[in-house]
């Protein structure tokens, strides 16, 4: 498949990511804990996020796994519970004007991690293997960095590399010669490093670090150039100095505190004035608001019954008095995308995943087929007829065989010829019955079709596979539906992402003789939010009463939608797992137009696991769909 140049072609192993996320939640005992990949390892306790370093990428799988786990252990078991953030904040404020501020911060991280590592190994002995691998890889790295920085005469960087090697040495190390001033201070530095082993708190680590930093301010010429570790300066909550939620809701007192004695009679003259806050040249409401502040006057009770209905023109932060009640108007099927409510509801996060909390499903029904579509469909149907008839005959023979297949080893029925069990068993089963006729296959199928723009050169051939899918299931009377899905890029915002579901074949019309030409209404549209689409369709499938439920997904690439590129693979993988836990078999048919790259294949397998079928030539799609349907239908007979 032809693709644009990717400057960052890193793919996320979704299964590994979910393992690390579950481990983080377990160790922190925080159900909302999350992990993210970052250049450096640190944590943000207020946001409940743990950052895993990219340093471990592109290594053998075992080393990479140990590296990720060691980062997670240090943050979830160590920093989360044993690091004093207030002390860190005070230290950062003290050294921010130091000529070696970056060196000082990284030294504190290095020493604090060494202290936390010992705590982790004491509390959880099973972490020792990961930390042993961590030390080995870091020693190799910092030893190489030491040699490079000495050659480049970056003595401050070389000194930091030496700090790591001295603190984690397994045998005595002879410090290399750098320059006269650093060499003179080396005995003091070596003695100070030994004090880190006795540190029992973050404050003690900082005390030892400050002693080293004060000496380095006198002996080094410049601060460290490279950034090896990251020290988060302070939490979002501690650093926030703006208005709080209660500040925004406060009511300032009036200049005078009196109240009119006169009560309203209902005959007062009311004058309505209209204030226009936008005009026809503004296509969308902006972020400017009209606000009135009243700070003088007497209090009245005129506001008591002054409620009015809310209008679509009310802006987001307008404050009005009124009332609301629950409504049953929840059908978005006839709403255009611009009218879809901005209900990035709190329920949405639980129902469709965190990444889709602003996604809104917009259902679109199939239109009445034109004469041109009907004629074209008949032509396509003729081309796939041999495969469809072959599949139908095979299934009918299987069903016929099942009708006459006897059931043996029963307590009543026709007497069996094998009577020896009458003498050898306490409760012999000597009878059999002929099987009751099976009139239908107890299964249902749903086909999700990726209608993203990248399907432009594959859609026509994809429709042939869909037609075979529809005609084959219709001939053996298996209810099914075909849905195309896409996200409208032009109307997607931070607060609203309309996702269309074009149902061209539904369950109720799928078995009708005239159904089928509606498939030709599918066409390439915009983006694809696969995880959201799977979750929405899953809710429809689980309402079906059939025993076997299958969800087939035709797609040609990884998910791509508004604010979805970073975690789209993870979200889709989670949606697939959720569907499978409910008994829905999810199978992906990856449609390509040429050779499939190894990285692309790995990405698809990360999402769907072994239930992925790769179609290198979309023209062969009917020949791929035929054996797949055959296998799934046999499973349902």
C-alpha cells in the first residue's frame, strides 16, 4: 500500500501497553492511573500519570520489558509513595539560579532513584531481576557516554556519567583525568557519593546533592549539556495560582445592603430589549461573551419566577435561570452533524472509552436504490454467483446431514444394538433418537466497512466482497447487517466529533429478496475512529438472540481521526477485547493494494491478535471471503 513518508514510524505494542497500565493500577492501587511513553521517566501524581522512558526502545524484547518494568516500579512503588514532592519543589526553587542547575536536578533524580530502587527491592523482591537488567544497560550506556564526552571535552557531562558509574559500581573504579579543578575535587566527590547510600528520605538525598553542587559551582566552567533524567518541578495543583471553581461561582456583595418592601403585583411594565452578540458574517459563535455586573441597588424578589427557556443561541458560559427535565428525544438518526449535541457526556466516557468521550454517533439510513444501482448490482451479483451457490450447497448438505444424524446413549427412545452395557453399567443408556430437524443457522453477522478517504482505490473491489457476503448469508437465511463508518473531519472539534454509521443493509431487510443494491451507496468519506465504531456496533449486536455472533471489519489501515492518532491503536484493541468478552467473535480483513510492510502487519496484529486476515490484492477479496464464511457458518451449524 502506498503511504506518505512517516518521520515518526514508531508503533505501539497495544498488548504491552495494556500490561503496563494494569500493572500501574495494581501497584499504585489507583484505578484511574495511566501510563504514557515519554523521553524521560517521571510521574505526575495529580494527573495520575506515569511516564515510561523511550530509552528502552529498540532493544531485545526481554531487555525492553525489564526496562519498562523498572521505570514503572520506580514510579508506582517508589516515587508514588516515598518521594516528598514539597521538598523537591523547594529544592528546585533554590537551585534555579545556580550555574549548574540542570546538573543539580539530574543528580537528585539519579540519587533518589537509587534510594527508591532499594525500597522497591525490599518491599517486592520479585523486582530484583528488572533492576539488575536496568543497571546493566545503564552502565553500558553511561560508560560509552563517558568516553564520548571526554573526547569532546564536555567535562561536566563526563562528570555526571562518572557519578552514575561510581554510584552503581560492582567493583572499584579509577576516575579518569579531566581537568585540574575537577581532579582536585574528585576525592570530595567520591566521599560525598558514599553518603547517598545512607540517605533514608528525599530530604537527605537533597542535602548530600547540595553539598556536591556547591563544590561544582566553583570547579566547572559550564552546566551539563545533555539531558539524561527529568525532575518534574512541582505538581499542577501546587503550582496553580488562578481562580478556583468556587472563585468563579462567588457572588460579590452589593455596595448597599437594603431590600425594597414593595412586592410585585404582576401588573408591572416589562420592556424587552435585544442585544446582538454576533452577526451574519460570523459563521460560528466565538469566545466573546456579554456579561453584566450589578454592584449597586436594592434587592428585590423579581427574579423568583423569572425563568426562561434556554435557546440554541445561548453561549457556553451564559448563566440563566430556568429549569430542565429529562427528555426522550435521543434519536440522532435524522440530525445533520452541525446539529448533533455537544454532549461529550460523562456517560460517554464509560460507554465508549476515554478517547471517544466527545464522539457522537450519527446514524444514516440507506436511500432507495436507483435503477442504475439495481442494474449494476445484478451484474456484480452474476460475477460472484458461482461462489455463492457453492457455499449455499455445502451448507444445505451439512444441515441435511444434521437432520438425520442420530442421538445415542439416551434413557428412552429406540433400542440400540449395543446391549453389553446393560450388564456392565449401573445405569446403562441403551436408546437413541433421530435428531430433530434444524431449520436455520443460529448465528448473526455484522460487517463494518471502513469508509475513510484511503479506501478510494479499493472501494469498488471491496463492494464485490460485500455482495458475496450479503448474497451468501441471504441464501442460507442468516440475518446480518452491513454498516459503513467514518468521522467527519471538517466538523470535528475538541468538544464534538460526529461519527457517521451508514446502515446500507440492516437485520430486518437483510433476508428480503430485493435487498442488496443499497451496498453500492458506500463510498470513501473522511477519517476512521475504529474503536468507537466497534463499541457502538457492539451494543447493537449483543441485543440479538442468536447464539453465535460475528463482527467482521473491512479496513485498510490503522485508526486515524481527530485527536485519535496517539492512542487510537490502544483504544481499538481495548474495544476488540471488550466485544470478545461478550461472546462476539471479531475478525479483521486488512485490505491492501500490494505488499504489506512488516511494521504495518505488526500494528494490525497488535489490535486484532491472530484474528487478522491480510488481503494483499483487493481483487481477490471474494476468494478470501468465501472460505472465511464457509468456516464460520460450519461453526454455527
